[in-house]
C-alpha cells in the first residue's frame, strides 16, 4: 500500500470525478486495509457479534459508492471517511439489535459471556456514540480524532496525516479527548 500512495490518490480523485474504471482499480488497492480496520474494530466488540469484517467492508463500500462525486483529496482522507462509515455501520447495527430486544426478541446469553466482559456491549457502543456526538458539538476536531483512532484504528502518524496536523498535536489532543470521554462515560446516566 505504501508504494501506491500517489497511484491511490490519483485513482481516488478520478473516481470522485466519475471515472468508473478508476473505481474498479481502486477496490483491490484499498480492500485489505479496510478489512484490517474493520477487524480491529470488531476486536473491541462482544464475542458473539453477528457482523464480520468482510460484511462491514462491503457495507462501507456500498455507502462510499453512493457518494455522488465525492472530492477525494488523498488516501488519508479516504480512510478517515471509511472509519466514520464503519462507526455508522456498527452504531446502526447496535440500534437495530436494541430495537429487536425491546420488541420482545430473545437473546441467548451465557453466564460465561456475562462474566467475561470481552468487549463493549451494544448499550456501551451507543453511549460512546452519544458521547462522541456531544464532543463533536464541543470540539469537532477531537471528535474526528477519536473516530479515526478508535473506529478507524489509525496510528498517531496516520491520524496526523488525515487531519493535516502535527503528530505532537494529535498525541496531546488524543489524551485530552480520551480523558473527556472517560469522564463523560463514567457519569451516571440521566433517568428518563
């Protein structure tokens, strides 16, 4: 992937301009990285999650393909948008599961699943999403940083590149964003 940065940027820009041949060439170049991002994200989810990395990538790609004449700047921006879409796919899935539960659907849960706590449950993911939405109103840049790092699995350097800021700034603001989210998520929920 590193050797094709310029090629990838050119293909992204051509695809954004409506070149379907560029789109066909692009998918094989980005597929494995998107799949790695999805797999990293799913490792944070519950063990019995019904989505798989391939399904997430396909859904993200379908959503990207619906973007009419997107203005792609570079690969970092593309993967940043993909990270945001992965977040949306996971949040939509969690909301759908919760709606099904409230509608009287049964969910198989074993004692080992409850004790293990091997990843955030749907409710925790939804709480994180709500906190991120709140952070986005207060500080959009830090919210984007969390999306890229947490949902996209980008490194500090990749996040800095995607956001066009220094790695030191990303490191500093990443710590502040994490502290804010930790504090926000630790607060007791407001009773309805």
